C-alpha cells in the first residue's frame, strides 16, 4: 500500500513573514489529521529557514522548489543541495514545467539535479507532463515516457523518487485533467517504471497528480488506483484549501 503524498508548491509567492504565517496556518488546519499520508510545503528559498522553524515538531515536511547540481562555486543565483539539506528539506521538486519552460531545464539537467538530490540524502519529486499541443497530437505517452527515462538516467534505486505527473495545460489554468485522463497517464508512467526498474519498484513508486487540484476535485483524483497524492500550486496558498486537499488523501 503506497502512502499518499501531497506537496504545496508556493512558487514565487509570499514574503518571509507571509510564508511563516501561511505555514503556521497549514499546521493548525491539518491538526493531527495527516499522519496517514505525507504532507509538505515548498516555500521560496528566502523563506525556507523561517518556514522550517515554524513547522518543526509538526508532521509537515519542508520541501525545496529546485536546486543546482554543483556543490558550490561561481553559479550566481543558484542554491546547492548541501544548503537545502542543512535547512532540513526532505524533498526537492525537480523539473517543474515552469523550470523547463522559462529556465531552459532539459531532461539532462533534470537528471543531474535528481542525482545530486539523492546523493545529498534527500528525496526528489521528478515532474513530468505534456503541453496542450502534445496532448492534442496524441504525443503525450511518448513525451512523458521520455521525460521519465531521461530524468532517471543512471539512477539505480528509485526508492527516494516521487514522480509528479503535471500536464502543462492543467497547471494554473483551472483546467484539470479528468480523473480518467490522469489515471491513464499515471498507468503509463508506472508501466514505464516497471520496464526500467521491475514490477516491485513500479508498484512502490508514488506518482502524484498536479494541475489545478482543488478541494472539490481532490478526492476523486486521489481515488484513482495509480494516483498517489498531488502537487498543488494555487490551492496551496490557502491553508484551509491545502488542508482539505491533504485530508482528501488521508
Ligand atoms: C504546479 O505548479 O505544480 C501546479 C500544479 O499548479 P496549480 O495547482 O496551480 O495548477
């Protein structure tokens, strides 16, 4: 039985003060109701330390939105896995479609980051998903399979990997994949993992859905056999909504 995981990606939102306020509200709204699943929040880099202190002692996990693949050095604007580890991050989101779309992430750089996160002793959330054009042309299966294979190249053990299927056309658009559409792609991803790592690993790997998940659609999505939780954007900025989504997974 896979333990569901719900992570709130706050993206480039909230000052440090606003972030600690939201983190406290998330902890309060969840109460002790979330032990059946994992819940995490991913604030901006400047807020990681303060949010980490705020959620300390709760069951909410600290998550980073990205990292670089070098240890240190002349990489202006970047943050290393060592820095994130020292702040108590449990997971790092890698290859979010906004990173791929606006910041030139490729499967190759995603792969370097994934390996660095694992080497640092943290867990990685590998994001994959097709654009609207790729969905409409029917290329989504090939696109997502290539992203999974490329992102995991050379990764021997995937027990610290979570995969997030996030159709680009559903992110921040209010347009959610139907539970059947999402299930279809989650199954494709699980089959690809089975091909690469064998059936037991495929059975164990958790695959989150992301793309306009709300309290009103979370339960239906999470009830699908291959959907193991969610990566939540907009709805994670409201503590009550995020908590309702987590509770739908528990
Ligand atoms: C995301 O960016 O990971 C996401 C799923 O965003 P939203 O929930 O706002 O669609």
